[in-house]
C-alpha cells in the first residue's frame, strides 16, 4: 500500500485544510491505468466508494482502483518551493 513521508503528510494536510469539509476531505489520486499518461490529483470532500484510503498522521489520500494498483509499492514525497508550490514525487518502498 502507498505510504507517505512526513513532508508529503504535511503537504497533503495543508492542501486539504484550505478546502471545504477539511475533516473528511482528502487528496484524490486517480489514473494510473496507463503509466505514460500519469496521475491526476484533486481535493475532494470524501472518497469514492471504491477508493482505497491511506490515512497517515491525519493526511488522507484517496486512490482510485488504477492508482491503488500502480502505487501499491510506492512512497509519496513532497517538496515545497520558495513560492509555496508543492511538487509530489514517488519512490519505491525499501
């Protein structure tokens, strides 16, 4: 199952806290059926019924079926630039 670094947890919580219903909301990752097309991210108020929920230290990420399968052995990391923008990255779990 996807895991998150502390940086990713902080970034996800920060992004989600700016939206409505922050207590139940999360960052949804969808796609992954075709690795060359990448993934899409969106802030949603709740997971879809078929989503896998990853909740680490209050940072909630919802994965659709394609993303859950593609990211099963990955670690989500985040870097924040000087302007406050967030760049997410993935590495293999050790």
